[in-house]
C-alpha cells in the first residue's frame, strides 16, 4: 500500500472512528466541557463556507456548484448536512472533504479561523490555484491535510510548522516552489509527508530527522539539491522513502542502514556518487531498491546477500559497469523477481525465471 492509498484508507478510518465516538466514549458534563467548541457558531461556519463557495468557478456551464450548500430551503443555519461536511456532536464542522468536484478557485476567501474544531481538510483535484494562506495555522486541531492534485503555487508557508497535531500532510502534484520550511521537524506527530511532483528546491532540511513517527516520506520529482541528510537515518519507523528525480549530490549516508523497516527505497535519477554503503544490507525488509541513473562507483556490497525480501533491484548506471561477478550473489536470492544493472555498456534486465541458481 503506497502513500496515496494509505492516506485514503486513513481518511476513511478517521471518519468511521468519528461516527463511533459517541457510542464508545461516554460523555459527562466534565468531558463535554473539555470537548466543547469555541465561540464560533454553526451559522457563522455556514456563512464562511457560502462565502468561499461564492468565490469558486464551475468548470461546466449549466451546472449548479455544490447545490446542497444552501440555507434557502431549510430553517436550519447548520452546514452539517451539506455534501463534504461532517460535524462533531456539538454541531461544529470537523471534516471538510471535497475532491473531483469540477470547480476552480483559490483559498484566499476561505476563512480558516471560522473552523477551530476542524481535524480533517481534504481539497483534492479541484483545480485550486493561488497560494496556501498563512492563516491555515489557525487550524490547531488539524490532523489530516490533503491539497494534492491542484495548481497551488508559491512557498509552503512556514506557519504550517505550527500545525503540531498534524499526522498526514499531502501537497503532492502542485506548482509549489521554494523550500521545505526548516520548522517542519516540530510537527512530530506526522506519519506521512508527501510533497512530490512540485518545483521545490534547496536542501532537504535536517529537521526531518526529528519526525520519528514518519512511515512514508516522498520528496520525489522536485529540484532538491545538496546532500542526503544523515539525520534521515533517525526515522526508525520509515517504511517508504522516495527521493528520486531531484538534483541530490554526495554519497548515500551509511545511516540509511538504520531504516530496518524500510520496504521501498527510491533514489534514482539524482547525482549521487561514491560507493553503495554496505549498511544498505541491513535493510532486511527491503522489497524495492532503485538506485539507477546516479554516479555511483565501486562494487555491489556483499551484504546485499542479506536482502532476503528483495524483489526488484535497479542499478542502471551509464557511467559505471558493475562486474558480473559482483552480482552473482544477488542472483542467487530466491525472492528476486526482476533486476536491472549495467554491464560493459549493456543495460540488462534478467527476469527471475531465466536466472541461474
């Protein structure tokens, strides 16, 4: 299950848990006070949503935009029954989930301060453009933020580091530029971070090494430069690491050998140089290893024989030919189903069924 599918799964899980909360958790007057919303009323939240709706444009003519978002046909001033809106038991908006709705617009008119109890915000594939407002930092309870597959540009606001309850952050497939805010390491509850397929640049912040709960990190298809932070080796819970198609230089840190839960390591299409560290052989859970199109040299570590779960290995390097005797110990791994490597200016792919054992 990749980053995107796990985010969809967790979105559904959060929603189900939210619905079960009144059943599984007995509320008393004391606990009710602890969970009671701030002074924002249901009417104010409905008005804030309608104001944002009025700023949006529909991609199709003769079609109503979010038709359920209206107060004209009901005496209620609540938005809790509107499409994409879920409220907590106090009537305050807790979830906003909109995707593939066929409209476009910006977040400029979205009044973040009207939703103090929001824990889940998903605005995916809506043709949103413009920047991410710094006022997003007012969503202090937010745990899930997905703005992927839009046309959002500008910097990732530094204020996003103030969302310390955040567990899932997906900003992939936009036009974001600038760098990752160095304060991202303060969002210590993050489980998944995906900023792939943007125009981000600069160095990868060392503070990512403080995100000890991270299981999936995707920085691929950007313009990051500089070296791979050795601090990434602190992420002992990481299972997927995607840093391919950047401009990263230097060597692969030996600390990557600490990532013993890693199943996927994609570092291809960078400018990484030097030998493959022998510590990569410590990654006993590794299934996919893709290091092609770099400037790696030396021999394939004998420790690769320890990668008993490895199924896919890609080592294509136009500037370096791995000697055939360097890979014989890999070919003997019974689980290996497909591998690519460069040999005397040839690029070879040998399916498992044709290998010698």
